[in-house]
C-alpha cells in the first residue's frame, strides 16, 4: 500500500557526536528525512506558524533556519519584535 503523499514539515536537527545536520519531517507518522543539507534547497515545507507551503530558499539555508516560516509569518514576527522594542 503506498504511503500518503503530503508536504513535509521540515525541522533542522543535529544528530550524533559530530552533530551532523539533517532535515526531518515532524508530521506524525512520517519518518522522512534529508541526510544532506544541500538537498533541502528548493524543497517545499509547511510553515511552522500557518501551515501554508513555503519553499526552502538558499537564504534560509545559509541563515541555518531551524523551522521555516513563510514570508507573511516572518514579516509579522518582525513587526512583533519591533513592537516589543518600543514598549
């Protein structure tokens, strides 16, 4: 029986003594992971805030984003940070 197709919800993780980096799908029942960091670029992942699809960009990879978020959620995060600074 084929597995259910879905967009993975990736999280950057470090494993082992040498802290090898992998990207693992965190959805229940999914054991998918990417063993090579370069494989994550241009892959779709679910946003960790709104669950909309987001493409993992070169910029996200270089910034070592642990949990990807879409542009809208990233902008609202930035607005919240700026609002907290003004208080």
